[in-house]
C-alpha cells in the first residue's frame, strides 16, 4: 500500500477528470467577417497567447470544433451560412458572440444586417465592445469554462433522472403484467 501513495499520485473521479478536460481544451471555429476577427487574431497571437487557456487549436471545419466564435458583422445573406455551420458542429457545442455587431447588429441599424446572431442560433457568452478587447474575449472564454461545468452537471443530472424514471416505469409495467 505504501508504494501506491506519493507526490506523483492523484486520485479523482472520472467525471471530474472529464469536466477538467472539457473546459480546458476548446477547439474554436472562428467565424470572422469583419474587424472583430482582427481582435481575435491578436488574442491568439503571442502577446495574449490564448493557448494559456487551452483554446488555441483553431479549426476551420465545424466537425472538428466545439466553440463557434462569431466575430464581426453578420448580414442577412450570411445568416443561412452561419446556421449551417452551427448545425454541422457535433454536440456538445457552445457559441461566443464577439463584439457589438454579432451581439446586436452594432451601429448597423440597417435592413440587411442581422440585429444579433441569437436571432438564428443560441448564444452562450456575449462579449461586448466595438471593438471588443482581447482581454474581453479572454474573460468571455473564462466565463464559458464555468458555464461548461454547469451544463455538464445539468446534463448528467437529467440523464440520471431519466434513467430513474425509466426504471420506475419498467417496474410499474412489470407489476401490471404480473
Ligand atoms: S463590433 Fe466594431 S470592431 Fe467588431 S465587427 Fe462590428 S464594427 Fe467591427
């Protein structure tokens, strides 16, 4: 038993390990359409170094990404493209709306500009500003990490409750047939 303890040993639950991995290994899909995308480039570059938060593995395939990062003005013509990319991402997936344009249309009060991407896809974190700062985006990402943990707990509880209800129904049905 003595040989099984020491500084290099860690004990934990599988769920805790899974949560830790999920919140520290985002693979963002940057949907950059305007100046906010430049701020995103700055955030992943050496000065701000997004890899400190495990989120630097940028992917341009929705099938390999779990965070859709919308950075820029979205006009109505782009809406179906954005929606299709969101739909192609596997679950679980999250969305960050970066900047005033993506959040609310920004100063484009125009018929052809979407007044917030939440008109067509669900948003988990809104990063305000025009332009939003790299610090703002990093803060948004940290908030998303907290949300991921909350969501995962909720999904697990829902799964357990569904399992319990199913067991109850099965035992009731079994009782009815006997
Ligand atoms: S919020 Fe500002 S910086 Fe970002 S895309 Fe719109 S105009 Fe550009």
